[in-house]
C-alpha cells in the first residue's frame, strides 16, 4: 500500500504492476466482478480505500500505469465498473473524488515537500480530463443510481446536486 520509497520518489512501475496483476488474478478467480463472486461483500469494502486511491493516484506516477486499463487488468476494471454502477451506496456517498485523491499526493512523498516534478505534471494532465462536461448517458446513469439510493431514504433531495446544496 506504500506509494513512495524512503527517498520520497514513487515506487518502481514494476512494483505497482505486480500488485495490480495479483489483484486482477484474485478477482478473476472469484467468478464475478467482486472479490467473493457475484455479490458485494465485506471483502470489497476492505479493498475500496486502496483500489480507489490507486485508480486516482497511480496514473500520476508512471506513464501507462492505470489500474482501470481493461486490457491490462480486465477483472479489476470490471470491479471498478461494478462498484460504480451496481452499489448505489458506494457510488452516491462513499466514492471519493479523483482530484481530491491526487491532491493528497502533494502532502506525501518527496520528503513531504510536495511531489516530484514529473508526478505534478501528470496530475495537471489528469485534471484536464476531469474538467470535461458529463455526457447525457453518464448523467442518466448517475441519476439512476441516485434514485435507487434514495428509494429507502426519502429525506434525501431529488438529485445529488440538490442534496449537496442543502
């Protein structure tokens, strides 16, 4: 779960790839998108903090290092998709913001004096992608998850934006 070596530099790309490959293999052996198969369980809850952080932060460390890469890590990619599209409580309330996860990097590594320059540049590039406007399909998917989440919580606003504005 460490991201930086003792000198404050990101770990070698091969170390992250090894962890991601082993995680992908573990998910592949379960027979479903989740760690215990077709059902969301406590195992997924235990893995969420690490994998969510990895998805946001690892692309900042090395070119071509993306845990969500469906070609390199097909089972891991399916896990991310399942978490975001079939677990409303996660998608609507727990899931972190990738931009915020990356900002945490400025407080770690490199002797706690910020991030190594190459990492900072990759962070800026990823921030541009986040600035794009959400597609209608993405908006409808997200609203559908919110509606499912709200079914047992009538006190919530009709949309995530309205809830945030309360």
